C-alpha cells in the first residue's frame, strides 16, 4: 500500500449545483432525453418514408467519405482500394483519415446493415442520440439537475453546427466525444487530479487505474481516435485546464496528471499515423495532398459575430433577415465554413455570460470560473487573428479550420446557461421543482425553435432536397449498372477530365469528388480517379489527359483501360465536340451511350484495344511495356505548380528546401538526360545545391535570369531521392508564407537510347 504524501492541498470541493437523484430517476431522465432527440430527429427530418439506401448528401465531401465507408464495409479498412486509382491502386497514406473510432462504428454497423449507403446514413443519424447521451452523462457528472441535463444535452445534439455540416462534413458531425473531452478538462480546472485520490485530510494517494482514472484514460483514447481536429482542440483545452488546475490546487500532481493525459492522446495520435510513416519512409514524404498555408487559418478562422447571430434560414423572418444581411460573401471577408457555427439564443446567452464573468473581479462560483476561463481561451484560440493564426504562422499551418472549435464553445456555453437557470431555481420549496421543470421545458422549446432552421419540420425543406438527391442517385445507379454489365469480369475505365485527388480544385463544372460516383454504383469496375496527388499514377494520368485524343486512346489501351467516361461539364463545349468526333473516328459509332442528364458520356474501348493488339502485334506489347515502365519524376515536398493539369512541368515553384524522387520501376539500370532551367525570384545571387545518390551538383550565381541546365544521370532500379537546397539571401522578404523563392521551368527527362550509352 502506498503511503499518503504529507503535503496537504487546499479544500476544493465545489458546492453541488443540485442534489443527487436516485438511479431510477436518472435513468428516466436519460430515457426522456433520448425520446425527445429521436422524436425531433424523426419528425423534424421527416424520416417516416425516407429511403436509407439513398444518401442524404450526394456532393462535395460526402463523396470523399462515402467511398471510405464502402471500402471499410467491403474490405475491412480504408487505407487502400484496388478499384480506385487504376491502373494502380488508391493508397491513402499521404492523406491519412484517422477517425478510427468512427470507422469501428461503421464496421460494426456494416456487419448488420451491409449496404454502404444505408450504413452511411444510419451512422450519421446515430450521432444525434449519441451526442445527447454523452452530453447528459457529463452534465450529470457535474451535478446539473435532471431537467437542465435533458434540455442542454438535446440542444447540444441539435446545434446548427451538426446539421449544417451534415454528411458533407461527416466526421465533424460526429462530435459526441467532445463532452467527454471537456469532462477531463473541467475536472482538471475543478482541482480534481486524475490518477490520484484525494483523502479527507487533504493529502493524496496514487490511484492510477481505479474509478475516474480508467474513465479519464478511456475519454482520452476516444478523443485521440475521433478526428485530428477534435484531438488537437482537446489537447489545447486540456493543457489550458492543467495550468488553471495547477494554479487552483497548488500541487505538482495536476501538471503530472495533465501531462499524462496529453501523452495518452498524443501517443495514440502518433500510433494512428504509423502506416503513413512506414509508407513515406520508403516512398518519400509527399506534402501535395495536404498542403496548407498559414494564411488559411485566417480564412477558416472563427468569428464571434457568427457565434451569436441567428442561424441561416431562421424560423423568424426578422432573424433570418439579420443573418442574411451579415452573410454577404462578396462584401464581408472570410465567409467560409465558419457560417455554420451559430450557437443559438441559449448558447449565445451562455457564451456572453461566460465572457463577462471572465473579466469580472472576485471569485466566481463553481463551475463558472473554469467554464469562463476555458471559453475565453477557446475564443482566443479560434478567432480570426488570434492564437490559432499565430500557431499557423509560427509553428504549423496544418491546422487551419480554427472555426471548428466552436462546437467545444457550444457545450461550455450551454452548460453555463443550464447552471445559471439551475441556480435561479435552487430552493427547498417543492413548487420550485415544477418551476425548474417548466423553465427548462421552455428553454428546450425556444432553443429548438431557434436552432433548427426552416428546413426542419417542413415538406418543402429537407424532403424536397432528398427527393432531388434521390432522383439524381437513381439515374446514376441505372447508368453505372449499364457500365457494370459491360465488364462482368471487371475492367478499367478512365475518368476524363483528370481531377487530382484529394482536395483537387474543380475542373470547370466537375467538383473535387464527382468522379467517384462510378465506384459507388459498381462492384467490379476499376476507375482511374483516386490516384494520390503527386504520386506516380497521378502524374502519368495527368499527362495522358493532356494528350491529343488519338494519342490518349492509344496510351489508355496500352495501360489496360477498356472504357473512357467523359464528364462534359469539365470540358469546353467546342473542345468536347472535336474530342467526340475524334473518338468516334477511332473506335467507330455505336460504342457510346449518354447519361440521362446529358453530362456523362461512356465510350467502349474494348473493340478498339483488340484492334490495336491485332494490328500492331509485338509493337503494341513493346509500347505497353514502355508505358508501364516509364520513369517517373515526383515533385514531392517543397514544390508547387500552378500550371494547367498535364502542363505542370512548364513551371515548378520551389521552397528553399525541396525534394524530388526519381522512380525507375524496372529491374535494369537506365540512363536518362534531364534538361531544365533554373531561376530565382530576385536579383541577388544565390547557390543551388543538389544532393542525392544519383544526382549531385551545384549551380552558382543563380539569379532572376533563367540558367539552362542539362545532366546525364544513371538510374539503378528503385526510388532515388534528390534534395534541392536554394537558400535565399538575408535581404529576401517572402511575399507570403509559401516561401516560394526559386523556379524550375521546362523540365524534360528522356531515357537515352541504348546505342548512345
């Protein structure tokens, strides 16, 4: 048995907000909260005749997550997918989606429901009752009354943040872990020290994994696996709470406990990225899929005005008008996803109260002090131009959407509102119990009316939108079923135009993930879309899509593609007319069919590929081998190109330190000649140093005027990393956080003919 330490801590037992209730009453409270949540969900979203096999959202980032759900159910994980990224395969190691807690839930649902879209919808709907239950659990742990816990937990589940993001921001909508994270933080502020038991005489005894210790570890593990953003914000708030608790408790155990909790979250977070680290150790670090700049923390920061203003489309026309006046994207800067952050009347009142309390002198009663301090810290961290902007500029820009901390603020603000009304209705008079119930019933009714906009409870809102989506979804299902029937044993189809994955910019009318619809509606067909941005097949497919039509068809045949799907929204109408004519000239008429909405055209290349194989014979095999064995130049970390797709080699901008990888996929050593031009963005001279196992050199006196460069390299089999170091002079002042100081133009790499070696 551990001996208790002798140093006593000051008494910190907070005054209870309400008296403990029998477990039967508590269970009844949970049942009431759950019933209200399900009722609002069922009648508000008009689920009585909903078809769960059709997604509620069928655009934007919903099409990013749907394939991950489908792969998880069908294959067991989402890291790789053989039916995307053809002729290779999709590998997500450069763009890790590490929401493991949610993938476990999806996998378990998939064992029962089977259909990926049904699971996709069902898990989203489950996030509402799960949020209610987790919020009520935490509120009851802090001794809010049962009526307060019911009202606040339901209001938290139906925050505008939840349904406005919906299935488009799928994992962000699943924020039911946040109350558990804040439970850790608020307890630290309270002076409670996890992993230690405080005795009656004020001394402590170690209790690592008993009672609250286990609960703390589980909550920390859930925080680490419920999304990178929520884990980051959770760590920030827990760190702030640790400092607050240390100041309150005056014991070294508080920072030790807080540090241990942060270590658990960070350790699991690092573990989630082990597959990425292992992959990039072999294939090189690729920052193209998740390139972020510090300016983005301003663009995606939080606005206090958007927290307290009404929700877009408010049920009261006056409030709706006030919000519409503010949401003027052409006139008001930084109007991005932060428009989805309103707290509602109750939450706004709670936040204002906390911010006022944070600046009032004197001691604040529990739990207003901790809530006010944490809320103030969260506002300073998330607000545009605040701490988040400094972190993005000075530490790392990888966390950019600081507005997402608003859902943490929402819980603290609603909890504060609940505490305030609980205090006002605290009395031994029996009639006060009924008054408290009536007060929170009114708060719940007003809060739901205020938070749920005019899309809810109406046939002309969500129902119409779902019908529109269902019509589009069923048209796609029929169209892609026809393609599936063409390839009963599987076949590869090329998606045109090429759209980089992930987070590719729209190509005319084709959004970032529109091409993935074919994968969602087929079970055997392989699709070119989904090759990782910056890797070998992404660059190869870019160049193919840029070729003239006849050359493109030949190269597709060499790589095994037997279909070409063109989304006409991504092609200039005149260019598509010429392209369509050239395709029919090559493959013949009667080999294409059109989507009912006239946007997609499917060309059957099977006969054309057979014709090429038959007519060219051995030449076709050699050309196919050359296509598969071509050397790849990967512009990975530190290089950026703003040229059109397929023309990136015309101009690459480089940071002072940048990395290239040359890939020889064959088993033989090859000789190549590289040609390019180097230049900087200012007049003062500098030196470019090139280091690598196959290429080392120095270019002196590099200036604005381009310098032609040529070199013959010997490439053994495998991958070869080349580091470029071009330090700017001391007088250089970057134009932005990208630090793009030098450029490579007109890059060309060709293999030397054997006779010239």
